[in-house]
C-alpha cells in the first residue's frame, strides 16, 4: 500500500466523504463533537507560494552538492537523484497546466521540455518548472476551481488546495534529496503542521472502501495540535481535536494513537520513517492496516 513518491502514497484507499465546511462552531463527526482546524491555523496562499519557492531553493542546493546525479535516493530506492529531479519537473508542469485550465472534468494535457544532461542546466530546468507552477497559481488565485484527483476528500478542488498539496510534494522530496547527500533537514513546524492536516484531509478522508472493521485513530503533534481519523467502509472523515481542560471528555477512546513532532508525523505518513520511531498506544495492527 505504501509508495515512495508522495503523490502516489496511500493510493487514496482511505479517502472518504466530500468536503465539509470549516466552521467556527463544533461539528458532529461520527457522533462526536469536535472541531475542524480553524482557517487561521493553516497556511495562507501567499505563504504556501513563498515556502514552495524556498523548498525549491533547498532542493537545488542538495542536488548541486551531490557527487553524482546517479546516486541512489535512499528513501526512494528505485530512483536516482536524476530520476527525482525529472519526477518533480514533470509534476510541476502537470499541475501548472491543470491550474491554468481552470474547472475541468479531466486533467489538462501538458508537455515537458527535454531534460538537459549538464548539472547547471538541469537545475535551471527544474527552477523553470517550479516558476511555471508558481506563475499559474498566482494567476489563478486560491479560490478558482480546477481538476484534482481528490474530488471525494475533505479538500476542495481549487488552485489553493493544489498549492497546499504541491508544497508538501516539494517539501518531502527536498528531504529525499537531502538524505541522498547526507544532510537531511526536518521540515519547519509551519510546513509540517500544515502537512499533517493536508495529508489527513486530502489523502485519507473520502468515500472509498475500507475492508476492515471501523477504527478511530488519533495523531498528536508535540507542537500542540491533534487530529482524529474515523475510518469506515465508504465513510471516513478527519477533524482537528480541540485542546484544553476537559476537551477529550466527550470523545470515544481511539483504537490507536500516535505521538511525534509534526515533522515526524509527516515523514511517517509518507513512509520516510517507521512507526517504531514514534510513540504509539493501542492496536498496532490498525496502524499497519492504514500505513503499510
């Protein structure tokens, strides 16, 4: 079930239920009162674009430092560093075309300039692809509709949601490049906290089958935010949990719970670190079913 590349991970096997609105008042999910993450907790559109550009620069620095582009990427063992660059370039042009096309029933067609062989030119090729996506996103703004693969999730089908998802793609793959050259850096708390929420709302919540008994899983970031995932056949949802005295008194016990920094949770979600790296409680089999 786990794949090396973030945009393929989970194969959307546990995405259930269309988006429900972010509310200031509590919403009932699976019979439990809880809160969606307040809008101000998630990254603003301009910040997502800025951080995407920042991660692009960090990715280029890692590739520039590599002794060879033929180095195997430890976190994506079927790929070389050159393969990783090519994968990201293709994805930037693909999503730039999708965003530029606006609302659509199918993904837009796109083309990718031929990959240069010389490293400096290769890095310029990568930078141009990121700029293509950033330009398309700025032109569209955060609220314009577009095709996405996550139509039945809790994430909207908008250019803003694409920016949010693609920031995580760049962030995780920048980590991959850094691991390859022996200089891994954790995601910033700002990027990682948004990454936890984005993963759960985009890649987990939805309406696809779940071939096991219904389960409840909690994810706790040491930075002070927590999420709950209710998983059932054809009806899986996620919501951020409230904090404070007595906040969890009305909640049913979770079948499993995971604790870690937001960076650790993101890396666990994307298969970069094993579950043994995190503190867990409850039924370990549930975590295996969800994440392995």
